[in-house]
C-alpha cells in the first residue's frame, strides 16, 4: 500500500495535527522576536535567566509543537498503525500551549514562585501524556525497526528530561539539591537535546530519506552501532551530571559518555552517506540541503562539547563556548531539520486532507510538491545558516554586532518561513489555476 493510502487510513484528525504545526510556525516567529530583544545580553554567562528562558521559548513554542504534530502524522504512515489516544494528545497540546509560555515567563524573569512549579507541572504532564500516546501507538506495530528503536529511545529520554525539569522547578522554588543546580541543569539539557531531539531526528531521517529520495536497500550497520553508542553515551553522561560528578567528583563516566555520543554522531553521518548513495532521486532540494547542513552542525556541536569537557578555558571563553554550543545544537541542528521537514510535511498534510479527494476528477490536481514555493525555500536557505554563523562567531568573539546581525537574520527567516507555509494553506488545488 502506498504511503498516501496509509496516511489516509490511519491519519489522526486534521485539526489536531494542523493546530500543532500552526502553533509551531507562529511560535518560531515569537521566539525569534525574543532572540532579537535579548541579543545584547547574550555575550555573558550561558546559564543566565535570559538565555535559559530563550532556550525554552524555542523548545516550547517551536520545536515540541512541530515535533509532536509530526509524530502524530508520521507514526501511522511509518508503522501502519492508528494513533492510540487522540483525545489524550489534544489535552496534552492544551497543557503545552498553556504551560510553555508560563515556564518561559517565569524563567526569563527568574520568578521562582509557585507559578513556576504550576506551569512546569503542566508542561511535564503534557510531555508524559504525549509519550504515552506514542508508546501505545508503537506497541501496535508488527515490527520495530531501527527507526522505531530510535523513537523509543528518544521518548524515554524526553520523559526523564521533563521529570528532571520539574525537579529543577521545585529546587528553584525551594532549594533542596545537595549541589549546585547548574550541574543538574546540564543533565536535563543533554537528555532533551541529544537524548530526545537527536535520537528522534536520526531515526526518522533514515526512514524519510529512503521514502522521499527512493534510497532503498542500504545496509543499516552503522545506524545500529550509532544507536548503541548514543544510548550508552547519554546514559553515562546523565549519570555523570546527575550524580557522579557533583557528588563524588568522578569525571570518567561523563568523559566516556561524551566520546560515545561523538562516535554516535559520526556513525550517523556515515549511515546517512550510505543511504544517500543509494538514492534514485539524485537532486537534493532545499529540505534535504537543510538536513545535510544539520548533520554538519551536529558534528560541530560535538567538537565544541569535547572542547568544553577538556576544560582549561578562561571564564569568558567558557561562557562563549556554552552559548555557541547551545545555538549550534538547538538552532543549527534541530532548527535546520525542522525547517527542512516542514517544507515536506505541511504541503503533504494540506494536500492529503484538502485536495486528495479531488483525484480522478475532470481537472488535474497539483501534487503536494507544487503547493509550496521552491523559490522561497531556496531564498531562505542562505540567510538561515548565515544567521547561525553570525550568532556563533558573535558569541565566541564577544562581537555584539555579529550577534545582532545573526538575530535579525533568524527573525527574517522565521517570518519568511511563516509566509511561505501559510501560502501552502492558501494554494489552489488545480494545475491550470493561477
């Protein structure tokens, strides 16, 4: 059965998935506005309320709504199973939409009142509900392949990251951790960043590359080893941050975890190269160019992580490395992947639910790929990556003008992306219409 047929048969309600994407598209613009507003303050310590709040703005306003919406749409297609818990997902979305802005507001203003606990509880409950929906959906699959195991690992890391975030909220309200919360925060951040986002991107990338570029038949040996190294590395790094380093001064677990994560990233790049070598569609359009660039950013992020683990830097250099690491991991890797896949998923979603029923009529229906402006996708590629480069160079060198320029470019891309994707919703169905 075709992918389109599977999607039609098992797809969740269009309104639910669409709400996630629209929230995320507009949330990207809002987060980019915050980035510009706080850009003069991004040259200091990377664990300031402004930077932490900004990080959560991108995660709660943009990343998670889009990722959860994509999983609701893609899991039925990839595994030929219906979504279990549609109403639960709708309730979780409402909790995330309410709790996310609340957490951001409390963090950016360093408001540690009971309101931080309440909004953090909303977000944590939302994430756990989403995880339950996706786990229940995957349990119906006849076979869990490499992509499925990546999704499972990602969801486990996300659940632990959310619970760790809730612990931090309680600690900020009334301190109880036996060591500095900044160390605990690093564990929380890496569980979310690499444990969730990277595992998920890796696993889904294998499948989508095969589907969209007709790259079937590639061996998955490197991908399997990558997953083993990654899960072991994240486990060791988390144990190091949460317990061994702050409580016992033991560094080897975190160091070994960092090495294994780096090896996982390298093997992922190798596996993607193997899959791409099998593709029948030779031309790589803007979405795939974003994905390839994201892999490069991920490799750079690992290099910075290794540099930070080695230590021996001055406080100013350490702070710059921390902020650059955050920008590269969040925006360079995760953001690039999300932008690229939005170009694919939104036109497909709109076509599936609005235009697919017109097939077989008297007039030819546009394919999903023609609903989005290819010129706009090409125009937005360079400003995005140039903006990220300016941000990284600016925070590493302490050049406020470079940070400002990068922030403006990110905002321009956010607005351009919103206009481009809204244009998809306004597209006409027939090829002979202007």
